């Protein structure tokens, strides 16, 4: 349907514009923060990060991510693991990852997104999503 196609095109364009705007704002923020002598906060949140699952741990156990950013979860254990939303966390879990399997997860909702392994519930991690 042409209407659907047009909506998809607009959505794609919107994303591209947003990314550009975010990058521009980040540059502005960094310049501003450097002037104030406080570059730490400006560089804390990332748009992409990796979490390695190794030795029944998420490494790193906490990541600060920009909204709309992605985490690539990779399981390096021979045992299967998951990264499953906990405490009402809002993101799509990885499902079961076997050895050397990866899954890219998008985080669209700001806030503290806790997760755990639903096979080994003592395994916990956290993604802090910020604007
Ligand atoms: Cu596990």
C-alpha cells in the first residue's frame, strides 16, 4: 500500500534527522561542558555498547545508554543464557543465547532497565537509558 510505504519513508527520515540532531546536540554539550571543565557527564552515555556474558556474569553489569541506542549481548559461556527484562523493564529480551550467539537489543524507553537470566536468575544486569 502506498500510504504504508510513505509512512515508513517518513519514519526512516525522522530517525535520520533525529540522529543528526542528537549528534549535533552532543557536540554542543561536549563543547559547553569542556568550557565548564566537566566533560565526564557528556561522554558517559553511549549509543552502542556490548555486553559479554561470561562466567555467569554480564560484563559490564551496568551500561549507561542513550535512548534509542543498542546493546549487543554475546554469550561466551558454553551454557545458554538470556537477558530478560526484570521489574517491568521495557525492552525486548534476547531469548536464549547459545554459545557464541549474539543479539542486538534496542532500548527505546528511558529509565533503569534491569534484566536477568531466566535460566540462572541470580545473574542480573542493568541498562540505564537516558535522553
Ligand atoms: Cu544464564
